[in-house]
């Protein structure tokens, strides 16, 4: 069933057209943004980010036609983040990626205009304040997303489990078991971050996200990135086979928002 409005990243249904079905696309706290380090504010009162991922358990991996998503059991506070700009614990719900067609464009956030080959989003929700993820996704302080840049270089040993599973979810709508994966292995050495109030970067573009963008990228190989580009946005039964690539929204206007840095 065509629940909601069909959107994508093509010429007709891409980011420039989303405002027609989702007028908040032209709102005052849209994401992603271009981060200009010289214009961020060092906030010495920002505590570090704490990730409590010890008992984290992935459930499945899923191709929704826009990205590839690893979902978690969020029925209790076993996998949460705290600290940084957050007032309480936020529960990990899923992580997913955005990437380009080749080379080093594909990230959503940029740093002084620099793009990265891909961007990983770890999506958490404020279960202390909202009853469900859906409600949190629509609330001003409902979500906290940790963004990690991926740059091309040596292969990433933690990412192998994911890239080796992508063949199982080639088609839109496909889902496969994917248990026991802990995304802690995808974190860079440093948890230094920028943070600002923003939105989902895909429709419905709710302005409900506290963004936590890590400064240090992780390194993945071109071969590993290539496996993401084998994914299709089309379903198994469809005639045309369109590759899933360039599934990123470009930077949006800052509209007076302050970006804080956890480091000087
Ligand atoms: N790209 S994104 O992290 O903003 C995002 C996308 C879809 C659902 C979400 F909850 C979400 F956070
Ligand atoms: Zn995302």
C-alpha cells in the first residue's frame, strides 16, 4: 500500500521536490547542515557522550528502498546514549547509512564544504519522555542521532559483517536476520563532537533531532563502499533495477542556529 507519499533521491522525487508533500522541508531547523568549525561555539560545560552499548542486540537488516537499516530491540534501556547535549538517556532504535555514487561525496553533513564518501546515522529516541518511537520522532526533543563520517582508505574490520550481509537485502522491502551486531565497533577513536538542533534528513523531515556529529571519521575501503552501491531501490518483482546510491540530502540553511563544539 502506498502509505505516505512516494519520495526518493531522483530528479522528480528528490530533495528539491520534498517540500511539496512535506512543507517543513523549508522550516527553521532542517538537517543536514554545513558545519564551519571557525563559526562553532566551544561549550566547556558540555559533558562527554556516554554510549552504553554493552548489552546491545541487533535484530535484523532491512532495505526500505531509501537506505539499508539495522534495527535493534528497544523494549528496554539496554542500549542507550547519555551526556553531551542530552538531558536523559536515549535508546538506540536503528542505524543506517547515506552514500554517493563514487569518490568522496555521499555524506549529508559537510565540514567547511568538505564531503565524505558516506555518513552513518545511529538513531536514538527519548523513551524517558515519549511512549513510542513514532511519538518521539514527532517531538522537539524526541530523537538524538549520532553521525559518523566514512572516508575511503583501508578496509574497516567492523564494517565487514554489514557489507557481507548486504547481498541478503538487495531488493527494496527485503529483510534478513542480523543478530548480535554491536555498532560500538563502528565508532572512531575520539568522541569529540559538534551538536545542533535539527531534523530528520528524510521525509517526514520532523524537526525532532538533537544532532551529535563526531569530528573524527572512520575509514572504509572502496570495495566495502561498492557493496552498498549494489543495493537496489526497486523491489524484486519490479522490471527496472535502479541502484541505491546518492541517497543523501544536501546541506540546509542554518537559519540562525548555533552549532556547539565539545572541544576547543
Ligand atoms: N537520516 S536520519 O537519521 O535523520 C533519519 C531517517 C529516518 C528515520 C529517522 F528516525 C532518522 F533519524
Ligand atoms: Zn540518516
